[in-house]
C-alpha cells in the first residue's frame, strides 16, 4: 500500500503586524528522507503517522513537512511555495492507495482566509475522488466545511495543552489502513456552534471542556463510530470560519454522524454561562504575585501568547515587575537587538538599556532595565517529555540574562519561543522552584510544562494581539451572529 505523508502547519494571527514568511518556516521545512529523520521520534502527529504506517506495512512516500511558530498571516509567496512543492511531490508519488495529511486548521495566507481548506481542495483535485485522504488538525482549528468536504476522515487532537498529537496521528494511520482495506466507509458531519470560545476556557483538563470531551471520547469508542473530535477554535483569526467546531466520522451512517455532531455542538453552546472572563490587569496580577506565599507564582501574560501568534516582546508585566520592584521574578522577552547588546557587554558587565515593546504599539513601550549581565547562552535546549506541540529540540537563539533589582531576572532571547518547555529556563541555570514569580507569555499550552512546579497561577488580562477578551478586537470577516460578540 503506497501512502503519501505530508504536513503544513501554521496558526495565523490576523491581528499581528508581522507576516510569516520563508525565514519563519525555514528552520522546520523538510522533504523526503530528511523529513523521515526529522519526524521519526517526536510527540507530533507526523511521528504518529510514521509509526502507524510502519505498523500497517505502508510504503511511505514522504512529501513535505513544514511548520512555523504561530505569527502573522502567511505570505502568498511562501504559501504557494509550500503547497506547490507538496503537489509536485504528490504527483510524482502516483499511484497511491491513500494519504495522511497534518494541517493546523487555522492558517491564513495573504490570498486565502481558509488556507487549509485551499490545501485540501488542491490535494483532492490531484488525488481524484476515490483515494482516501485522512486529515489531522490542531484543537485550535477554525474548521471549515471545505476541509471536511475534500477529506475522507478528519481527526483533531483532544487535548490542550496538546499532548496527544502522536496518538491522534497513530489513530489516523490505523483508520486509513481500514479504509484502504475496505473494512469501513467513513461519512463525516460538521457542526459549528455560533459562538466564540475564549482562550481562557480552552483548557481540556478543566470544565466545561473536560466533560464534553469525555462524551466525545466515549462516542468515538462506540460501535459504528470511527472518529469524534471537537475544536475550541482560534479567536485571533478574523475569518468566516472562526470559532469552535465538532466533526463526527461514522461508519456509513450519515444520519447518526449528523445527529451526534449537532448534539455535541449543542453541548458546547449550552456551556456559555461557564465561559466568563474576570481577570486582574497587569498591576494587580504583579501585586498579588509579590504578596503570595504559594510560590513560584506563574503569571500568565495572556495578551502576549507567543503560541497564539503574539510577538513575545510585550512589556505589560515586565514594566510592573520593574515599577513594583518585584523580588526574584523571571520574565523572558524576545528582543534580538537587546540580547546582542548584552552579549557584547559580557558576563559581569553593568548594563542599562531599553528592552521589549519593539514589534508594534500594541504590546507596551520599551522598558528601561539596569543590572548586571549574569550569563550568556546559545539558547538551544531539549525537551524529552510530551509537551504542547510535540517538539523535542528547541532553539531560542543567543540568550542573555540580566539581573535587575531584588534578584529579578530579565531573560533576553533572539527567537520567538513559546513557553512549552521548562527547559527553556532551566537550561539557562534558572531554578524555577527558588523564584517568587515566573512570567509566561501564554494562555493554556504552558500548563503541561509549568503546572507540575507552579505554587499558584495568576492569569492576567493584558493587551495585545492575543488578548483574552474577544470583544477587544475589531472583526470584519467573521460570520454573524456569534455569541458573546453579538449577544444571544
Ligand atoms: Zn493549538
């Protein structure tokens, strides 16, 4: 059985001012044998695809795998380069018995608001109507009817932080094997509740998602069901399909797929009263964190969620740490120029410089810090455990630590790096358990790494392109009405 495997993954924040181009994908863009090596042993669904393919005895045709850190809209140029290369390699792989495709599901290109829908449309066009195409998507997909229409079966991760990517990929490969063998006839139904599911309540270990996902998991294991998934959606993409979704794949029973998709969608809709947002602002969050004896206190800077496409240089919390003289706090700021300046000064030097707030005017002003250069690092670190995103090898670029007042550390890195791994700071010699405050530029995904060591967690409603409250954004392309933006 000849099976093509491919992945193009990007979560595109349409409010971000910096585009995602070739340079952002380049670090993680592989084809052929190099792709097999890169993805042979990670916690990503691509590894699940390969594992399941080996198990099924597939002859794997590795097309292309490319990912980039969430950020602004993907340029038309790199979008066409990625998709073009995928299609050329797909054509060369014929004849095929099936295909496994990994997409994020919330990619927006300069030309296509539904970037993933366009990928599956063109892949289907080339495959023809009969070759099974099994698609996996991120829990933050803004799932469209187009994606469902052009695929044979769709599976979505069921965890956020995403720690089940590999098993979902494995499940997709096993399902493809049964489809190719003619054992099952997948039929899909999509339902989208007319709402925005704010990021604060997208933790799948907490209610209301926990119960709804348990319901979906039990249904997936029931007779005649092939896959049952739901997505919380990605509110930072101003596109028609923005919002949560349910996709049910039954074995040859369209009425049941429809009924169950609608039922789960209704359950999401009925959870509205559990989605309230009452969070402290930056000043209050820092005040509470300084006073807390449940340490380390993790302050979550929601408006600068790097994994949600934010720049990573917001000074909303840092400015308060400095102003309030917070003790033993750690804040990582993406600022390559400041990092270079501090590295040039050298360990032990006294520095006085402005950091952060440089990408745009939505994430605070640069903050003046004065202190001593504590250490300098190459920024590479390894994460062996399944953490959000499934990535094992990381590189935050040249990194410097400046010790400010009261043992507070300003960490300046040179590549936007979401806080998915505690090794991001422990590899720099920081002992998190000895700190009073750890600032993460995140929403939910950091939890897999930080919850095990957190004394307490304070989520802060800070401004930025990943601000927690969707009412802060001016949407022009989303569908209407959507709760809570347009009322009930
Ligand atoms: Zn996600």
